């Protein structure tokens, strides 16, 4: 009985303390980072690379799905002009974080998540489901994108799937051609 009373008293004390325990308020940096994400996505969607560049660090490093690396704002602009304008068609799902940005001190953070981009490559409309990681830095009171790495599953990509389908058609065509040649050669009369 004494043990039950002690357990009851402990539970009552714990439950009475619950209202005092409150979740820590969200760091205001997260709203600033949400605004940055929205501004960058809006600029990319509009095809306005100059607006994008106002939100990236001058020494930004970006690694794309094709393993090409852009360094600096000029490199990012050159890549966008050369590749992005003709191949990138928009987002089915814009870059969406999996969780809040991991903040390190008050001036750096790492975010990660998923994106589904729509592209025209090799004359085909393709969607790439990709994962991304971004490093963000705060300089002079403003958050900037310092690095961005985006990659898709190389074992399950639209390009690999298209190549696989092409190989199936080539194999089927080759098989049919081989049967036809075999029938033709089999019907020939041997030379006497």
C-alpha cells in the first residue's frame, strides 16, 4: 500500500508539472529562411536568373544532377543560360525541406529535402525526383544560399528507364531480324 501511495504521489507531481513544460519557441531564422526559399523558387520559376543571384552568396557552389559544378554567381548564371533555359521546364514539386533547417550558430544552416523537376532532354519530357542539400549563410543580416547539391537516384531515373525501354525494342527487333534471316537462309537450296 505504501508503494502504491508513493507511485500515486509521484504521478501526481509529474502531471502537475506538465503545464510548466513548454516547447521552445521556433527560432525566427526559420521564417527568414522560408522567405528566402520562396523568393528563389519564384525567381527560378519565372526564369529570372538575375533575381536568383540576389539570393546567392558570391562564392556559391552548385552541383547539378548531371554532376556539373558551378562556382560563383557568374558560373551559376552561365550554367542557367546554357542549360537551364532550354531544358528546365519547372517544378512538379518545388524544393521542399524534410525538416527545419539545422542551424549552426546564428549565421549558418543546412537544409535538405526533395524536389521533382520537369525537364526536356533528348526531345523527351521527363520528371526527375531528386534529393537536395543546401548550405545557407547569413551575411550582413541577410540569408544567402552558399551551396546547393541536387542528385537523383541513378538506379531509377527517367534517362535510365528510357534507355532500358530502347534496349528492349532493339533486342526485340534484332531477334525478329535474326529469325527472318534464319528462315531465308534455311529455304535456300544448297548449291550442287
